[in-house]
C-alpha cells in the first residue's frame, strides 16, 4: 500500500507557525521465518518541493493574467507611462 504526496501538518519547535510537509509513504509486509507477516516495512520520501513546484506551475498562468490586467489598469491610471518599458 502507498500514499503519494500526502500532506502532514508539522508544528515548529520553539513557537512560530506550523507548515505542511508532503510525504510519499509505502507500506510493505515483512514475512517471518514461518511465512507469516511478522511486521511492516515503512518507507517515507519527502515530496514537499515537488508538490509545491507543481502547485506553483498550476498557479503561474493565473498570476500572469492578473499581472497583465494590473499593468493595463496602471497604464489607464498613468497614461504618460504607456509605451515605456519598465525594467
């Protein structure tokens, strides 16, 4: 059994806000000498960066549209700056 990119809230020690981390967990049975299940082997892989990068890529088109709309609005407010290339 596995749980992929599952969010887990994590509290910071020493105060401050907690943050979510993401893990992929895999659970496998460990067989004993007699063939029965004697335990469980758990593998955890932190996937926080991958999950956040994917979320950023999903958000990017929306943010670009919002920025373009704001740029157009500012050009209306400050017409003298229309056509000026900002760094």
